[in-house]
C-alpha cells in the first residue's frame, strides 16, 4: 500500500490532472484504497473528458454535414453552369457553321446544312413502325389461307372501302379512349394500326392522282 509520505502533493496533482476536483479525501470517502487511487483517477479522468468531448463532437459532426451539403450544392451549380456553357458553345458553333454554309460536329466532321431536307429519323418513331409492321405481318394471311405479298395493299383498294373500314376501327379507338374497353371488338393497338393502314392506302391514292 502506498504510504502517506509517498502521496505528498497528491491532492494538488489530482486537482491539476483531472480538472474535476478529485482529492485524496474524496477518494477515501469512496472507500478506494490509496494503492488503487492512480487507476481510479485515470478512469474518472477519461469519463470526465468523454463527457466534455461528446457534445463538442456532435457539434463538429453537425457542422461538417452542413459544410458537406453546401459543397455538394456548389458542385451541382457548377456542373449546371458548365453544361449551360457547353450548350452555348455548341449553339454558337452551329450558328457559325450555318453562316458558313456547313455543319461542323464536335468530332470535327463537317456536312452541308440541313436546310429544307426531310428529317425522317425525327418524324418517325421506331416503336410505332415496328408495331405497324407486326400488324401487317399478321394480316398477310387472307381469310382463305393464302398469303398476300407485303405490298399487296399498294395495288389499290377503293377509297370507299378504306374510309368505311377506317370508321369501324376509329369507333373501337373511341371506345377505348372513353373507357368502354369491353365494348371494343379489338385491342387499342390493333385499332390504331388498322386506322394507319387505311389512311396510308387512302393517302397513297390521293398523292398518285393526277394534279
């Protein structure tokens, strides 16, 4: 056991180290032998420091999260500004190219300006075209089992028959649109493709008619 002499100045040392006002007399009141005082003091010091640091740590975490959110927002704004600047540069390049009578792409390739050229890629949708092609394929088989040629319709169907058929399919389209699906005789996709077929057949004859 540590002697009383060996503990001279212990009260002051403990007071200075822990900052918690722990004294030898207090330790005696707690029933702690003098020999165990150093380890007891260390544990109390750590507990005291944790109690002081935890609120500070939480505050630092909150501050760090706020700074992180602010940095992310600034990064997002910077990216938007960069994209806007790139679009502006691209538009300026396109205008300059058009003024020169050519189109210059980012790769460096050039082409003549679009002008009044027809842009089929933008006018036509591949999903719609594929659905219509499936419709045409289904109807290549005639009621007698024979197979029609893919361009059979281009031979010419009377316009009266075309508009009559178009009205029947339009009626089904209308029923689907109004929510009376059970009353329709065909699916909505089938009705729309059938209308497209009749319109194309009718329009072909209009375009081929003598002016």
